[in-house]
C-alpha cells in the first residue's frame, strides 16, 4: 500500500501539467486601436471593416466576388488607465486588453518605483491567451529572434457582427 501511495505522489504531477497547458492558446492578432495614459480615461472600441475580393478576367469578360464584414464602434464602457489595446482575432472577435503600470523590481533609485507597460510599435503581435490574461509578444530585432513581451488583462470580448450574407 505504501508503494502505491509513493507512485501516486510521483506520477500525479506528470498528469496535471498537460491539463494546465492545454488552456493556453497562442494566435497572431492585429492591434486595431491603442490608447495610453497614466490618468483615468474612457476607452472607445473602434469599428472596423474587412473585405475579401476575387476577380477573374478571360478574354472580353470579367467577374468579381466580394465578401465583407465589420462591426460598428462601441463607445465608452471601459474606464481605465495605462495602455489599452483592441486586438482583432482571426475569427473576427475583438479582445480589449489593458495593462496598468507595474512595480519596477530592478530600479529603486527613484521615489516612483513603478514602470509603464511595454507596448509594441507594430500592429501585428502574437497573443497567448490564458484565462483572463493575454501575453503579447513581438519581435524587437531585425532577424526576429529577440522578442519583447508584456502581460495584459482582458477587460472585454466583442463578438463579430456577421455580414448580411452570413445571416
């Protein structure tokens, strides 16, 4: 009986690790809006539209097929401070994330022991979603191997507004 208990204690963590990692999801996202301030402000989620067109020409005839979707702007239900982004997911949903300033554990030389959140200057970033957090990662070197990251808190998820043809 004692041996069974020892094997259970040794093997239990091996079965629990894959479950916790399965919840994380990493995708490439577009930053469609950004705002940053150290004081409190009202954040407005922007509207957006996307389209995909295919055209073909043969001889004297031509044809085109276009599909579009979008979402209207949603105004001011988020009262925040710090850096706030609207992230457009590949499936058309918008995730609103925010990051407040954080304690700076490496620089105690100033009376303000806080640092601002790191913000990407690019509009395409990788986002790893885990619960109510989104870890954004973006390249900061020419070869793309060195990356910077920051963890943001998810404050809202907006569903995609279907195009008239999707209804």
